[in-house]
């Protein structure tokens, strides 16, 4: 699954367009490398998003099979690292 789709599907960002803009501006890294929107996400990948107030780190646990998942199931798909 593309990283922009994954970020919106697992409710890390609200909309895919926001995810695409973040990727274009270079604030999203996958395994410590700058990512493009078309980059595929795999289980075990570490994703870092650099916000103005600091960076957030996530680990991919699962790839969703649907367009979106319920917010109550977010912990099954993504783990927020400190």
C-alpha cells in the first residue's frame, strides 16, 4: 500500500491530500529515508513525521485491506513509538 494511502487509512492524518502534501514537503521519512507518496509501506517499517513541535515516530503493524479503518482499531495497524 502506498504511504499516503496508509497514513490516511489508519487515521494518522485526516485526509490523503494532507498526507500527500506532507510527503511533497519532505517531512515524512520511512526507515530514516525521505519518502515519496508512491513509496510502498511494509509491515515493520518505521515512519517518522517531523512536525513543528517535534517528531512523531510510528511502526507499521498491519496493512489495512479497506480504504479506512475504525479509529477504535488503530492500535492493531500502527504503534506510536516514543
